[in-house]
């Protein structure tokens, strides 16, 4: 099953905007009530049997079951019979809010995350219609529950054969958007290792360096608007909470953040397509970029958004039938890509690679990218780039040079057949 998500900008009129805002407010109330119910149940079970809690807690009967998704969904159905406000919102939309809360608690246990947070009117920004009609789309209009026919900007054509499964309405600083989930019953095989390999080394001095010697500068989008953003956030500190002036300033700050994030995302997509034009196999390091956002250079790391770029590169590579894989990140700057010898640890001020064994000289990041490329080929083919496959050390065997072995392996990778899409 193939699932794609397409984003479109909605063009709702005044009545539809009012319905969207009302739905977001009710979803926020249901989220906060359900989260409060779960936290109260957990706190009541934490208190020891021979002492009371230091804080004031609700007294919950001991035989009351844990408020999981099924119990809360059943209680929501009963509450809709007497509550007119809950009755005014689509029932499946509110059920999806409870399902999202249950998923957040499951992620908290499996991924060792914190408790979900309560939502104010700025944090609850989307809701989902989990089921759509088959004939809900015509030209540049879509029929949504309680909204009717809504116009949207058809920025990209919906592919033929795909079925619309669900729609998510998102409120952003620049307006309202719609995320359409499309499905097609088809099985697509994984992209095989093929063609010209390319290693990529990500960094901050240069955003990335390729094994072919290309260096890409970082766009530094946050630096251009950081002064204005800092001034607006300083003004926000002095505004009275829940006032109209504070709300207007919050909207202005949100629009400024979107002016930073949208060009960055567009630049990431263009760079990913540029790399896919150069190679049929791309290798990157398996880095946890969350650790980059906690150090001394956290602002610059978050501005570069390397994690977002890696996600986009994998998607663009899959769409364009380019093999993208991750390799071990350790000691990529301490190994010579030409001879494989260990050159020792380099400080950050050393920007040139100079191997004392073979005399190979190049840019430090380019050398690391070439090491990543060699590791990727070794992982894909099952043996090292520098490994001698002609029987080195055997009587009568001729030892080939390292460059000829690398060229032969690259030639073999070029002859790997492509698999057709099912």
C-alpha cells in the first residue's frame, strides 16, 4: 500500500473560517479534559496507602478503570447526548483527538518522553477528518463535513488512481492549509544500490560536502531576520496576557517564523534534487541531530535544520529512484579515503586533509565525504573498496593498485540492473 500526503492552501469564506475555529476550540477542550482525567488517575495511584499527597488531589474510587482510549471514547459518546457544544462538532474529529492523546502516552513509555502538554489556543492548530467521500473532489473544490464545498489552490495535480482517505485541516500564520492523505493499492520494491555513488558530509562551516569535491554554503536564514525577531519577542514580554495587542503581536511573530522556515524547506528540496541529479546512490552519516541542538552552536544547528534535510533527501531519493542509505558516522574525519590509514584526530581549525602515509591532500570535509562513500559501497556490496579480490599474497597472483580496485568496483556498481516498479 502506497500512501502519499499532498498539501494545499485553503480559500475558505467567513462562515467556514468560523466553523474551523469553533472545531479547533472544541478539540482543545476535549484534549485538555481527557489529559486532566488521565493525570488525575495516575496521581491518585501514586499516593501511598498510609499518607496523603502533599498537593490537593481528587479522590478517585479504587475500582475505577484507567481512562484509556476506549473508556474515554465511550464517555464522550454519552456526553454528546446532553452537551450541545460537543454535539456541534463531527464525532469522528473528537475521537481522533482522543486517539492522538493515547498515541502520545504510548510514545511516552516506548520512547522515554515526557507527559503530553495542555493546549492553549495557539498550540491546537489542526484536526483530522478520518473518512472522506469518494466523490468529494471536483476541480479546485473539496467537500468536507460541516464545511461543505471549500475552495483550495490546486498547486499540484492529484495523481491518477489514488484514493483520498483522510484530510487534515491545519491553521498556520499565513492561512489555512489542507493535508490530503492519498492511497494506492500497489507494492513498490526498495531502490537497489546502483550507478554513480556519492558520499555526503554534513557540517556547519559548510552545510555539506560531497565526495565529488562540491562544497555547499549554509543559507543562514535565521541570521537575516534574527534582529527583528528578537525585537518583537522582547515587546511580547511586556504585553498583558490574553489581551488583543498580545494576540496581534503573536500573529506577527508567527508570520516572521514562517518567513524563515518556508524558504529553508524550499532550499532543502532544491538541494536534494540537485544531489539526485548527480548520482544514483547517496550515502549519509547516521547522526542523531537532536544532540546538535543542545550544544554551544545550537542556534546555528537549528537554523541549518540538518535533520529536516535528511528526511527530505530520503523522500526525494525514493521518489526519483535514487538509493539513499546511512553509514557509520564514527572516525570519518580521521581516516584517509585514499589508503585507509588512520591519520589521527583533527581539531576544528584544521580544514585540510593531508595523509602522512600516501600524501593525499584535499579539503577535510571532502575527505570525510569520500570515507562515507567508501563505507556505503562496502555496506552495499559486502566487501571493502580497498579489498583485493584477485588473491593478494597467493603465488603467481598480480597485486593491482588501489585505484584500479576502486574503479573496478565502481564499474560493477554501474552494471547492476534496475528493478521495475510493480
